[in-house]
């Protein structure tokens, strides 16, 4: 006997799907049969990932989307809906961050990090929610362990990511009656283009890995496996949860 996950006929949108964790999630959901809408600020990255999915036998469409703009979100979702159909699953993965002492953040930098990471995620979720409710789909939010245990020099980002945990839990209570699951993943440090500078500043992968009970930092596929589980029927009785995927670094 074997267990398989079959998402054929279901449309999943992944924000920030053109790089790192979002790319791995897009490719993993496509391998499970989903039709994937890759919504990324970088049209070039989104196109590359969509082409690689197609070359692997999957179905994907790229859309250039800035989640900080409601107009851009609506335009991107229109492209995805017309190519693939209504959205069943949304993976809110796009974010932005700044690494510096809290006191040094300018109001503009605070607005940018909150505007993309927190407000932008809420805007995408609002834009896709009616589709997701109609199909009893799911929402996965990529938060961060920085929101749960704190991260020096990333206070504004951690505040935005903590806001996403509040959104996850409250929305889960609101839409549970429609059989929509809303869960969050809190990754530990994961080896992506976006985290390369942070990893270098922290002394490199090997040094960081010493703090991880499982002896290594994360790979994008580690997070994608958890996202697949949360999108799939295997997690149908889970909602409002925050799953740390962090090699045991955070145990809460
Ligand atoms: N890598 C880590 O160590 C780590 C740890 C915890 C949480 N996370 C979270 O995982 C997610 C992915 O991070 P990553 O490390 O893969 O980053 P990454 O930089 O490799 O990829 C992020 C992608 O998001 C896109 N993006 C950025 N701003 C956008 C916007 N306004 N609209 C649409 N797309 C936008 C980028 O173009 C890029 O393709 C983020 O939410 C991040 O906060 C990462």
C-alpha cells in the first residue's frame, strides 16, 4: 500500500515563486499535479520557474506581481485565472526584509517591510479568498521563526511575520466553516538566494548549523515538503497552526 498526493485539477498560487523557498514550493506542488500560478515581482524569475515546471511535465503560468500593489495583484490573478482557472490554494511566500538595528530603520524602510510582508500578504489573501472559499481550498502563510523567538537586527521583519501568525489564526477561525484550512510555516535559516547575505554575516552555514539539533540549516525543499503537506488532504483536520520547520532550532 502506498500514499500519494494528487492535486490534479487544482490551481495553486505561490507568491515569490521565482526564487528560493517559493521556487521549491511551486515545483513541488506542480509535481503533485497542481496547476501553479507563479506570482513574483521579477517577471524573469517567474518565467524561468514556469518554463522549468513545463519542461518537467507540469503546468504553470508566470505573472509579474508586486504584492505591495492591489492593482498589480488583481492584474496578476486575472492572468492566472484566465490561464488555469480559479485559485484553490494560496501560498503566501513573498516578503521583504531589512537587517539593521531597530533604531536605524527609517519610516520609509519600516513602511516597505510592513507594506510588502504584512499588508501585501493580506491584500493577496483578500483578492483570492472568494475563489478559495468556493473550492474549500487552503492558505499557507510563510512566517518565520524570527517571529516566534526573535531575531537580532530583524525587528521590523519579525513584527510583520508575527502579524502574519495573528492573521493565520484569526482567518482560520473565520473560514473553517467553509472547510478552508489556514496554516503557517515558520522556517529556520534556509539556504536561498535571499538569505545568502544573512548566512555570510552570521559566519557561514557550518557555524550556523552547530545550533541546529539536526546538524544543518534548511534547504528550500525542506520547507516545500511541509507546504505540500499543508495544501494536501493529509492535513485536512489542521488549521490555525504554526509549524516550525527548522531542524529543531525552535521547539515551541
Ligand atoms: N531563507 C530563510 O532563511 C528564511 C527563513 C525564514 C523565513 N523565510 C521566508 O521565506 C520566504 C521566501 O524567502 P527566500 O529566502 O526564498 O527569499 P528569496 O529572496 O530567495 O525569494 C523571494 C522571492 O520573492 C519575490 N518578491 C519579493 N518581493 C516581492 C513582492 N513585493 N511581490 C512579489 N514577489 C516579491 C522575489 O522577487 C523573490 O523571487 C519569505 O517569506 C521569507 O521571509 C526565509
